[in-house]
């Protein structure tokens, strides 16, 4: 197959490298940075530059841009897609994207599927891309209503060939609700945590806990601010819940209420154990 990739940053670049590593497909890639395109070709992450003239030969196009740019790129280039082309985004939110592109795809005769590769590191850009990033990772798919089982199975097979160990079919609303907690809230908390002045004096006094809590504070603020605002309702709800839990802990500590503090910590441990057990059962 001919696979087009729009955006050769961390995710798009890793997808390109994974496809070249795991399949015999031809990869065509493009990026806003000309030097990134040249580097990707030099390192054989892509075979050809994805020009406007070559969009029409792509069987699958993966759009790894910011949410607003995903919608704009697809709409601007949809007239160049081949009739049976499958277009998938790689964005971290889904409702705002599929609301625009599901009806657009139906009107213009291409197939659009929302996709979210659940992998990454705290760096960004093509230089951080890894061909093994998606080994045993999850891929979340939001297909349009009425998609044939045969086509959906083919899409799942495509992602499985790249090393993804788990394929989850979901709705845009459910995706955004869960991602607000599992991904976005974690980045908010990490960024808030590292703002303590003590973070600049932690050297020699920190270990795994500090590193785990602050790892994702090294984020791409341009991308994450857009993701947060595109999912503002669900994320606000999660932040409100976190504030309440922190208030509970603050009150217990300030009052030196040992029994209350013990109960709060026990509840957290038990809920973590329950969540881990459910992960193992799945």
C-alpha cells in the first residue's frame, strides 16, 4: 500500500518509522519543516515526499497535526483523495474533529476514522520519533456509524501490523471523557506540581516519585493548550474532582487528623489496586 503521513513530528515520525520497520508499504510524508522532510528521507523513514500531486496515490493517509490543523488539512485536500482512500487523524481529542469530518467525508466520498495512538514521550519533533514506540500500545478508534465490519477489520489489521497490542473501538464522547482523566489531567497536575519553588531545590532529595510526577511537565505547551481547550468541559470536571481530593488531604493534614488521613490514603491505595486488577483482567 501507499501510506501518506501529514506531520512528521513525534507521532507522525514514529508512525513512518514503524511502517518502514514492520511492513513493505511505501511511505510518503510531509511536514511544515522542509528540513524535517529531508531528514526523514535521509534516514529512510519515508520513501517520498507527500506532494499535492501524490496525495491521489495514497491508500491510507494519517494526519498527525494539531486538532484544528487536522480539520483544515483534510478539508483543503479532500478533492485530491482517491475514492477509496481511508483518512485517519492521530489527534488527542475526537469530538471536535469527527463532528467536522464525518459529514464532510460522507459528502465528498472518502472514509474518515478517528484514531488516537496511545503512546509518546515527554519530547517532541522528528528527532524524538521511534520506530518501536507503539509496541504493545493501545490504539483508540472512532469509526463513523454504518462502517462495514470488513473495512473496520482491515483498519484494525493495519494498526496491529505496526505493533499495537490493543485496539479499542469507542465513541468520540467516550474517548474525550476518558482521555480528560488518563492523559490531560495528568499533564495539568504534573505542570502544577513542578511550579513549587521547591522543585528548583530538589537535587539530591528526589527519587522515583518526583521523576514520575514531573516527567510530562516537559510538554509541548502549544499542542497541549489546544487539546485542553478542545476538551474543556470534561477536563474542567476532572480538575474540579482533583481540587476536592486535595482539599480533603489538606484539611486532614492541617487538623493533624490521623484517622482521616489514614482513611484517605487507604482509599487511594485500594482504588489503585482495583484499577490495576481490572487492567490485568482485560
